[in-house]
């Protein structure tokens, strides 16, 4: 039963790590392509660019970081380190 729990914890840690990494990668890709294209089309000012970067980028980074941190914590629990 212990081994089954460890395998489930490792599998969920991998899933959380993948979701966190994809969130960060997709967010950065969107910030580089779609948001910058919108800046050019609307001729956005510096304040708009800064607020958009904070309001879009910060939640993406926080979400991705929490996913990766959750994966690390699950691995610690799976291997009996936490």
C-alpha cells in the first residue's frame, strides 16, 4: 500500500510540474506575441504596457510557481523528506 501511495504521489507531482511549466511557457509566449502585437496595433502608452504586463504576467508567474512548488512538496512527501 505504501508503494502505491508513493507512485500516486510521484505521478501527481509530475502532473503538477508539467502544468506549472506549461503555464509559465504559455504565458511568456503570449506576452511575447499576442500582447506585443496588440501594443503595436493600439499604440499603447507606457502606463498601459506596464499595467498589462503586471496584470497578465504576475498571475501567470504566480500560478506556474505554485504548481512547481506543489510538485516539489509532493515529491518530498513521497520520498519521506517532509
